């Protein structure tokens, strides 16, 4: 895996098996994962077309998974724990409908050097979502996410372990919990500091 920030976009390249809850998401192979910064007033009539045009502009060839965020890439948090790398952009300007307060997006991309079972892939999404909600609660918020949050999980076997489960009490689950908790908290703090200084 290699990653870079290119034209306000986090671009992660590799040969991945992946699952995404984002735009044009699903389950499949991907040569690229990306998280693109849009303007806070972004209101594109066709976000899928926007994503495809963006991929062309970035010279990203299918198959890929992409996310959009209004959070500045300056506030990207990258957390590494052994064979897991977690990328988080976090803003809370669009809380979920259960709590209407302010608005934003929390995007989480987890990249694993190893092989995950199908159960572990699904479990990773659950554990990452639990960690995101816990981070928000520990920061004193009364909502568990925003209306546009998304998660991508990708793995490629380079030299890492074979992982069967991803619950929070497994070794892998603890890595997910730790990196996502830290990334969401740091991401929100960085984003709020950016807003308060402008």
C-alpha cells in the first residue's frame, strides 16, 4: 500500500479486497481508495457522476472506492497499529436525524496488511462504527454519527496475519477500536480548531 494527498484528495493505492458503505460502494476488488475534499456548500445533483469525473481527473482507473468529505485534508488523521492503518477525516456539522445540532461527515478508511474472512470484513465495519460512536460519546456529544458517514475496509496480503473475527474483544478488534477512537477524536478537534481560527 502507498498513499498520498493529491489535489485535495487522499489517494491510497494497492491491490485490495474491499468493502465500502460509501458512494458506489459494495464488495469487490479495488486498485485505489480515495477520500476527496469538497467545498462545505457542496450540493452536486449527481454525486456518483461527480465521483466518476473526479476519478478520471485523478487518473484513477476502475475498480475503486471513493468517498467525499467537506473536511480539509489538512485535518486528515492517520493511525497505524502493526498491520492496520486507519485514515480518518471527521467533521460533525450534520449529526444524524436522531439529534439535530450541527453538520458534517466522518469518513473512516481501514487498510489491513493481511487476509480477512468475510465475517471479519463485516465485523470490522461494525467495530469501527461502534468505536466512532464511543468517541463521540466520550467527547460529550449526544449523537453517534452524521447523516453522511462512510467506512471503507480494504485488505491486501503482503505479510500479515489471517484474521477470522473482528469483534472488539479480539486482538484485531482492539486495534480497530484504538485507531478509530483516536482518529475520530483527533479529527474532530483538528477540524473544530480550523473553523475557530477562520
